[in-house]
C-alpha cells in the first residue's frame, strides 16, 4: 500500500527541530514553562471531554485492510509476545519477510521489535523497528517510540534523539506523548545536555509519574541544580515508595548526600510499605528508622515494627518488643495491646487473650483497636462453636462501635447466632433491626430471607411473601434471591402483606450508560486497537481504547476492551474489567445489560471440555463453570498463594493423587496449568467430594474450598434446618461467600445459556 500523504522520516526530523523535545532557548524557557504547566494541568472532572478530530476515510480504510491482511499473524504474534521462544521469533520473522511490502509485514516487524525490547535486547530490536517505521502509517508513533527507546537502551543516544525529536508535534494524539518525554529527556542527560532536558521534563510533570520524576531528578543533578534535584528525588522516595523508581531515587540521593535525617518522612514511607502489606520490607524499614528515632519517637516505631513482624509470621520477636515498649499515648498503647492479643490468639492462650482484652477496654474504650480486638475474640469463639461468648463479643462491638467499620457485621452475627441458639424472638428482632439500621449493608439479603423463613414458620405466609418479593426484586441474582424464588413457588397464591420496614431499603441506583457495544465505524483508536491486537500488542490496544473513552465518554470502549481480552484468551481480565464497570450487576435483570456484558461476565471458554468432563462425572457443566469462575476466573495460568494451580485450582498433592488414580501417564505438576488435564482431574475431585457428602452440593463446595475435615466438624457442631442454614453458619467468611457465589452464578449461567 502506498502512503502518499506521509513525509519521509528524515525530512520530518529536519522540520521538527523546534518541536517540544527540542532544546528551549533560555530567553523563552520561562514562558514555555508557564504555558506547559497550563497545558498539563489535570482536567476537571466536570469539564467536557475534548471533541475528537475527524479522521479521513482513506486512513480508516487502510487500517481495516491492514487488520484483515494481518489475521494470520495474530496467533504467531500472540505466541511471540507470550513466550518469546526461538521458534516464535522465527515464525514472526518468516511472516515479516513474506509480507515485507505490505502492512501485515509492518505489524510483524513492530511485534518483533517490541518482543526484543521485552527481552532486554535493544540492539536486536532496532532493525525490525526501522523496517516497520518505513510503512507504519497510523502506527508511526509506535514505530518511532519503540525505536527511540531501543536506540537509547542500546547506547545509540544520538539516534534516539534524532528519532524522538519533535514527537509531540508529529503525533499530538499519541498514547506515548509522556513516555517519549521520559526517553528523550534521559537521552539528553546521557548525551551531556542535561540543562536542555530539565525544562522539557519540568513542563510535563502533571499528572505525576514516577518515571518522569526520576528522569527530572537525575537531569537536575546533572545540570548542577543539586537542591532541586534532591527535592524531586525525595518526592519519589518518600511519597511513592512502592514505585519501581523509588529504589533508584534513593540510590541517587545517597550518592548526592541528600537522603536521611527526616524522621517524619522516613516513618511515613515505612507506613506506606506496611499498608501495602509488604510486611517484611516494612519491618526492615522500621529497624533502620529505630537508629534515628528520638526517645520520644522510639515507642511508635517499636510498635509498628512489632506489628510488621507479627503480620509476617514472626510472633516471637514481635512479642518480645511489645512486652518491653513503653507507649507514650493511650492510642499507641491500644495498638500495642491489640498486637499482643493477636499473638495470644495465634498461641491459643485464652487466658492471656481475655486479660489483654480487659486491659484494652480500660485503656482505650473508644479506640478502633478495641473494636478490632473484640472482632478477633468473637471470630475465635465462633470457630470454636462457643456461640454465647461469641454473641457477647459481637454485641459489644455493636454497642460500642455501631457506626464503625464492623458495626453492621457484628449486629448481623448477633442476630444469626441467636437463631442458631434457638432464641427465635431475638433473631426476629435482630433481622428487622439489620434492615432498619443498616439498609445498605451486605447482610440485608440474608436478613430478608431469614426473616421471611421465620414468618413462614409462624404461619405468616403473606408477610413472608412480602419479604421474598422484595428480595427477588431488589437483589435479582443474589444467592438468597434464588432461594426466595424457590420458597415463593411453594407458598400459596395470595397477596403479600407489605411491611413499612421494607421501604428503608434504598432502590438500586446504577448508571444505564452502557450504550452501543460496537465502536463507531470511523473511530481511529478502535481501528488501531483491533490492528494492534493482531500484532499481539494487547496492552497498547487497551491503552488506545482507554484514551478513546476519555475523549468522548463512550461506553463502547469498555466492551471493546473486554472483546480484546477474550480474543487473547485473557478471560479473567475481561471479567475483572466488567466487574469494575458494573459492580452492581447481580442486582440487574438480564435485559438491563447488553448481552455482550453478560457473556464476558459469565464466559464459557473450553466449553467442549467442560461439558465432556462434567458429563463424565455426572456434574452440571454450568456448576463446574461457576466453580471455575470463582476459583480462577478462567485463568489457566493462575497460581494461588497456597500453590493451587490452574483453572480449578488443584493443589499439587491432590493433582498427583488423582493422576495416579486415573492412570495419567508422565504426569507432572506443570500439567495442572493445561486446561484439559486440569478439568479432567478437577471434575473428578469435585465428584468425589459430592459423593462423600451424599450428593449435597453445598457441603461439597465448602469442602472444595476449606477441606472435608472442616466441613465434617461444622456439620457435627449442630443441627441445621437445611443446607441453606448450614451455609450461612459457615464460620469462614471466605468459604461462606464462596459457596453462595458458586450456587448463585450457576443460576445465572442457566438463565443466560439455557441447556448446556
């Protein structure tokens, strides 16, 4: 395809010397800085998105033709970007040679170059990227940015500068505008022209990015402005400690003598690391902080260190610190006591736990640490089936901290455990109070259902019907809504008896801006995204679509992103995206969302194998799909923290046992990441659990998550009206929600797809 409208690259470079990446004359730097700051100020949320520029039909047609022409490249490019094996490189290289004179070959070269960049082989990336640049068309910004980055990484600094100079004026709508600023600024610094880099980087600081800040800090140091450079690097090191650039910023500061000495900043940095649950790293930060802490500050650091040690599993050291620290404030002492209480729980030292809890009540009766301590005690007692003492702990949480973090949860536990203890009147009152006091709490569907069940038992069918109907209407696809529909089918056909209490539950408020699920035919970013998908460059295709959504607020970009993920067999990413987009989808009728949303929320990949192995084990394939959705979200490469593997998250020990039973030849744990074998073994394992629990799916699902021994002990703890009461009584929140979610999702699968 000829590109008559493109200016040759060497002429573009010559014409763009005065672009944004060119050195700014000193006399105009102040003016340019002011203009740039205005230009890069974050947009107001209320400001309308900028109007898209019209794109010529010629460019759109070219992108479409390139997309069709490169269809055969897609599986090869995906394999290359996923595995970057020699065979994958060879396949894409052969394809590129075969299509050297068309757009499909350009895309192959672009993928090759990016793969070499990922493999830290910048020199090898340069030739294919130069070849791609010659025919890149509307992907020219990709070819130029990748090439400039490769040249800089390969030590060809002048080539990087020549390639990226004038990038903003050449590609004003590129997703790489600020990425290119970073590479160009670093190249200027490397070439000894740091003073030129400073205004360019300075003018592009907002919104803040750690890589750009690092480039600016380094440029300022090299330009001789040590004070400003240190300020920028300190901003990264202290305010963004989780960023990848934080360690390098710290190294530069140490070399420049600008690190350390500020206790407050060092403490805030360590606290951020702890809040990110990087407890071992946080413990090391706190140990270093102790060296500079004053006598007044030392207790707070010691308590924080002990907390990090406890949460990283080192209770011995944590206890030793906590027992010797002398807190200066009541709140710090409350935190100290809470960690000691947690350690006592881990040690199963009931007497010590009770003693510490008593101290917490006296020392800090209004502290959130007491609230958490009471929750720890209540949950511990619940796990032991000591219901009445657990009720006391939960009731105290509600009485002291009714509007606190755990107020609604604690109130529900009091109501539910009252029912389990046979105190029906207290349970009835508690269910009604849950609705009245916490109408938006997650426990309201359960409160509605069990209040209706009590009404049934009291021969109050009209009142029960009112609660069931409210549940099915407001919480359409929840676990308890399906149970309510089952109960309604059994009730006599009679009018419901309305209860004013039900009016306290607010109606569902959800945006209906789902719009079209297909992008406009003339949207260049949508066409670019589809073409990039053929080149295996999915992450950049997603960035294009996000930019499209920012530009006009359209909803089609979301479903287009999900489609891209699905086409790349990244079903879990499509699912996660749509969960964030429509968080209340379980409350909706199926008609309220376009069909593509539901199909990505409830996908059916590997469906032939799912049906086959489910059928071989006399299981509902929709239930198996629902189990997979909950376990791995259809990510065959998923590995849990407990080392469970694959779609159905099988432990290696379980996989080996099943493989022996089923005489799988040459079995290895790695094979659990293969969808077909994982499904074969996983469905067999689930069938064994179903048989073990005499066909009760609720018990089998709980055992799949928590283990058969625990389920048997829970079942032995007391009589249950039915499996539904057992499910609500599961003491592990994760397991309880797991069972409910799988049974709920299986119902949605059946509604969506009918017969398997």
